[in-house]
C-alpha cells in the first residue's frame, strides 16, 4: 500500500472555513491558506449542486426549493432557523482539488438532509 508523504506536494486551502482547516490539520497535512477575494453572491447557478461546485468551498442550504447561502447577519441567521421549523432543509457542500502543476481538477458535491 502506497503512503502519501505530504512533503512531496504543497497544499493550498482556498477557503476561510475553520472546519476545513481543522480537517486537514487533524489528517496531519501542512497547508497554506489563500482566500480568493471574490463576492460569492455574484456567482449564480439555478441548481444547488451546480452552485456549490462553482463556489468550490461554499455550503448551501436548500429550503423549500430556495437556495439559502450563509446568513449575512445574526438576525438573518435567526430568521433562517425560525423558518426551518416544521420544514425540511438540506445542506449541499462540495470539494474541489486542483493540481497546480498539471491543471487537473477533481471535485464533487454531497447533499445531507
């Protein structure tokens, strides 16, 4: 069985997500965080699965067929949570890995309800 030596490649995490940082750290990887200065609200897709792949680092909540992204304030977060009462929400997330030497990309999305 081949083992991966993290010193043979460099990992750049393109996300401000503390959860993603923790996962990589717990797996024993050393990495650099580089966050793109983009407005995620400017990237639009009709399907949540397409949106998360386009954002490549975002979590998207789908409630009653409407995409709800990260709340912009505590008040909006409270309203989202109140609105979920009696309904069903799903979280759609994605991961996209790019090999900067070869340009090869691999990614996928997952939905949890």
